[in-house]
C-alpha cells in the first residue's frame, strides 16, 4: 500500500478516540449516519436506484479495497446512491468514502478512428449551491468515478471541478487512455471538457487505475482536493511512482 496520504490521517486520528459504530436514521428524504455516536455525514442526501445497475459499481469498489488487504466495516445498500463505505486498511487506519459512481459506457464516433468510453457526472444533492456532498469533518473522501466492471478499471474526475450547480458533464475517455490504464494499472492525463456557450472550459486532470488501485485513489483524492490541475497531475505521478516502488 502506498504511504501517500498518511500525513493527513484524519480518520486514523479520529478512530483512536471513538468507537466505530454505524447507525442509520431516517430524517424525511435524507439520512444521517451516526458514526461512533457523532453525526459524521450530516444529512447526506441519498437517492434510490435500481439495484442491478448500482450493484456492480459497489462490488467493484469493495473488491478493490479487499484486494488491497482492507476490511470492510460498513457499506451502503446497492439500491442507494451515493455509495458510502468505511474500511480499515492493513495498517489499521480507518477511512471512509462517499462515491458518486457511474458506469463507463462505450460509444463509437462517426467519421473518426477509434472508439471511446464515457460517463455522465450527474449528481443531485437537493441543494442549489453545490453539486456534490463534501464531508465538512474531513473524515470521508468524496470520489467522482466512472467504472468499467467488465474490463476492471476506473477513471476518477476531480470533484472540485464539478462541485458547482451547472449542467452535467460528460467525461470522455479515448481507447488510447484505456489501454494505458490497463497496461500500467495507474495513469493520469489532462482532459478538456467540451465548451459551453462558446466559453473554453478549464483543463481537468483525470486519473485511471485498475480495481486494486482503489485504496491508492482514496489516498490520492484525500490530498488532491482543491489542488490546481498542475499540482494534481504532479501528485498523481508521485502516487504512480510510490505504487510501483513500494
């Protein structure tokens, strides 16, 4: 497991001072997760989904944690989004994620060479000021992730680039990048979203990896939150080096 992210071991510090007990309470259309007697996910808006559509995404993430030697402490039901998971790493650190996960689908472009895959960042928090739910306690890491369960890889977008109430973004990945992800197990690259209303969108850094790199992704996103695209790219390359030298 890479050491990156341990300098910000919020969950690990908190774990030593409380019991890890999870209770789910219904409050109108939202849910509050009581973690060790303290509401960690204050009024996290959840949405019902069809279990067959979300279950492969949930299983991909939990299998990724288990591949890295983690123990799953809590997992939200497959008929609910976003996905909420708490896990204990091999080093004993306890971390949590809030994953807005989407299925990567293949599309064929007319008059173009090669296919591509994409996923639509379509989140609904029920609020007008934000597009994603971020844990204000800093104990849960938010992921915005496209998953291909059949080919066994993911592509993670920068949550900070999508945390505004704007029209949904379709994240597009070329087969060239898919091949690099599958060949190396971890790959980062720059991507510019399609322009809106004639305005050029800022460059975004996407990070892809295989199923076993889920824990590394969480460690990466925990530190990368709020970084500029250049710093995010540099951190992703540092993570890749630690992955394959540890």
